[in-house]
C-alpha cells in the first residue's frame, strides 16, 4: 500500500517538472522536447557540443547534516557548468540523475531541483531531463552541455607557454576549504533549515566570516562567465576543483611546462583567511594552495594580457629554465612556490 | 602510503583511457577533444541534440554476485542508447560517471568500460568522457547524446492515433524478467568469471534456455537501430524499460488513447517462456506483460505500415471507442488485453 507521503516515481517527477522549462525557446538553447519523453531534444547554437559529467555522493561529497538539498543542487550545477566554462564555452543545458533511499521526502528532490535550476538559470542554462532511482545514499549526477560556435577553438589545458602569467578568476582563494574545516570542526552547526550556527563564544566578525565560508563551501559561487567571455583569450584554462597545486600540475603536465606560484600574489588570500584559520587551528596557506571546490577559472595568459576578472598568481616556466633536476619529470613537482617545491598534493578520490 | 594494488584516480583513469577513442574522427560524431580535459568537444552531424541520462546502482539495479562488470557496462549503455533511439535518433556519444567503494579493483572499472564501449561501438557511439568518485555502492550513470538532422522530427510518445497498430521491435518479450526470476531463484548461480551455472538437475535444453535468459537480463541486446531506421515512420515510440503495461500506459496517456494488447499476438512469447516459467514456478504472462528492461522499441504505426523489424502486438483505441466507463481516465486502465483490464502495474522505483 502506498504511504500518503510517498507519491511514487510519477508523483515526484510531476512535482519536479513544475520547476523545469516546458519546452519551446528559452535560455540560450531552444528546447524542442523537454522532460517527459524518452529523451530531451535541444537546438544548440552550433553543432560543436561541449559535454561533461560529475557526481555528488552523500557522505563523500556532501554531509547531509552540514548542507541543504538546495545547496547540493547549486553545487553540482556549478561543478559541471565550470567544466564547460573552462573549455571557453557557455553551459546551455543540464540533465540530472538522482538516486536516493526510498524514504527520501519529496521536498528533498524539490529543493535539490530548485537549487540546481536557479543557479543554472543565472548563466542561461536549463535542466532539460533526468532520471530517478533508488540507492542507499543520496547521489546526484549532472551532465552539462554547451556549444562552441563555428571557428571558436576550445581552451585546453595544454596551451600554457613559458613566460605566460598564471591567473585565477576569483577575488579570494581557499574559502571552500576553510568552510569545510569549519563544517568538520566543533565550532559550527547547521540547523535543519540550513542556518549556519557558529560557536557563540566567537568574535561576531569572525563568526560572520566563518558563516560565509561554510556557505561558500556548500554553495561555491565563482564567476563562471569568465570562462566564455574574457577567459577565451587564455592559452590554457581549467576550473579549480582539486586545489591550486594539483590542478596547476595538470595544466603544467598537459602543457609540458612548470607552474611557479608567487607567494606575494597569494599572500592577500592567506591574510584574509588567517583569523578564521587561527580560530580553527588550521593553516591558511594549506587552504589557499591545496583547497579544492572553488570552481573558479584557472588560466594561463600571455604576458601583459591578463583580462578583466582575472588576477595574476604566478608564472609559467619552461622545464629547462628550472635548475633543480627532476622538476617537471613524471615524478617531480610541476608546481612550485617562489621556485621551490610545495608539500602536499591536493585531493584524489582514490588516494 | 599508497597500496600497490591501488593506482589512485589518475592511474585508474589512465587504464580506462586506453579503451576510449583518442580524439579525431571516428564513429558517427567527430571528437575534437576527447577525455582528459575539463570536458569533451564533439562535432555532431547537426545542432539538434538528443540527450538522456540513466543510472545503475548496486543492490537496486544489479546484484554484484549475479552479473559481471562488463555486463553492467553493456546494460547501462543499452538503457541510455535505447532512450536516444526511441526518439528516432542515433546515439553518438556517451559520458559516464562512476562512483564506487574505495577498495574496488581497477579491473572492475576496466571491465565496466570495456562492456560499455564495445556495446556502444556496435551502434557507432563512443564514450568521450567521465568522472570517478567514491560511494558505498557501485553506481554508474551514463548520459547519451544523439542528433536529429535538419528537418527530422523526433518520434514522441504522444503521436499514437486510434486505429494504429502497436508493435514491438523484438522477436521475443519477457526474457529479461525471466532471467531476473532465474537470478533470484535457487536454480541459478554465477561463478566469479561470469559463467552462469544452472541447477544440474534440469533438462539440458531448459538449462540452456535459462542460461540465455539470465544473460539477456544482465546484458539485454535489442536491435536499437530500429529506432533511427524503420522506426522513424512510427507515430509514437518509446523503449520498453518498465514493462509492456506500464510503458504502454505512458504512450496511451501521452497520446490520449487506449492501448489494447492482443493475447493471440503475445501467445508465442508466452509459449516460448512457459517451460522455463514452469520450472521456476513463475507465470510467463506476468513476464511478457509486466517484465521490464527489454529496451526494445515499442511503437505505434499506421494500419498496414508496420515496418521491417517490428511485429504487431495490439491496437490503439480511442477512449470513446471503449464502452467501459473510466477507461483511460487518470485513474482508469489505459492498457487492456483483448479489451479487458490487466492486473499489475509494472515497475516503479518509489512505489
């Protein structure tokens, strides 16, 4: 017998569909067939499609007691759209596969969908389809697509050249890592409505900063449009998902170069985070160098060509330029700080 | 310290990438940027994209002891490509998000990828990107995309008209359900290499049939190309994923009609399954009418227009045509057998 509170797959879908576009033009892609058939049909602005997929899993990528369904939807949208943006393309459409325990309230699905669709809409992208299924843990997998117009080249990780400037499309790094440290500490709690409660013994200004960082961790909100606007002039670009050192190493490896971060250019980030770091007994440099889930655009530009929205944080060096033997080899460091190796390695799901 | 058997995310990815296309033309879509960057870039044959997503979750959509990783990959590819095919479009590219427990052997990922890419390649589709992450249960989410050429209309669920013939693009229905019953019975076991061991007390011919049905359940292999070839003349089409009655109801609801299945046209399916059904103490009619995961094309064609690859299994009736009150209402039956209501309702993840 069916529980009154359990509307079944069709009932959940009906409720979610009220938050989705009905089909027809809207957003940057025109929806010929929206949700409800076997698949969605979209008219893209060009036939050159950009596509990426990414999952968030309860207990690994989010903690139910420390975030809200709307933030989970928002964050998964950002993660995926950032990957499209990092190719120099604008995200246009998303599909979403959601697997949950049987007793998950319909409001959970609805809030995830609201968080996802609202964040996507801000960049003109629309949720056009999805799948519901069962699992022991809540799992949300988004696929995002965008398009490159005829003649537009994708911005790859492999184009960085010695002499380039490494720049980041964010005013402040390390907030997501700081927020995560906060979430895992005993100074922060979340009430069931998503209000972040900070240890009342803290200085009010510090408490407010910590609250903001937890919010940023749960729902990072970088300017993704930099990817398909000023970032298109980059020689190489990716989104900062696993930390400056690990992601910088990816650009360095793909481009056959070294990335040399400049401590004086990152010092303002560290200074901004230090009061909260001290309060939590953490290292602000660790957050700035190794903190992931920022999803800001990390790019290499020609000297003197760093565009609006980006700020320099280092340089690209040739391998030969660097005297120390082993730098840039498969096992040697590819990312340096003021010319010296950096401890730590960022985040690896299977390490 | 890293275990020798645990190659880390980068190591697993490197091993998987050896099974993926290197970029460049190949398959029906041309890959401008393959796996390894933030997102893949594809040249589709047109800018009208078809997209769908679907997950398989351990314990709900497959049982680890009763299938193999290669079959899981195959089945998830089929599920997703069937949804694209059911719109009348050819699947071109897939992305795959895989979440697993930390101790999942790299061979598991590799076998899933092999199963997926081989089945996809048979229809000209390519795996172009993916995501790896952690979860308590193995979860595989595929997104499939295809394209409709300029002027090609998608085949929707909503176009069935009274007088149409309901047809299925499969020689035999119910095999997947029969295989599932076998898997859940004590007459079938799987050895770790994926060999299906059937109760040695069974008649050898029956044992062979049961083995084939288990294989079909784990790796259904319908002719998906019917969707983008002869099936394009259908008035309505979908893939058979949740059973003839439930999926037929969807076409009926979307089209505002009734579907009347003909027992004499389904009798050969039932007869073919009956020996195995009797052996397992099951009802072959239940398998044929309610068994899901066949992924064959279910379509409505004009009278006398059922094309090659399809066979008639019923008719489309207008609601008014049917004397019984309540038929086709939101709560009334939309699918009949020889004009009478059918017990049971197919599969609902949240029922």
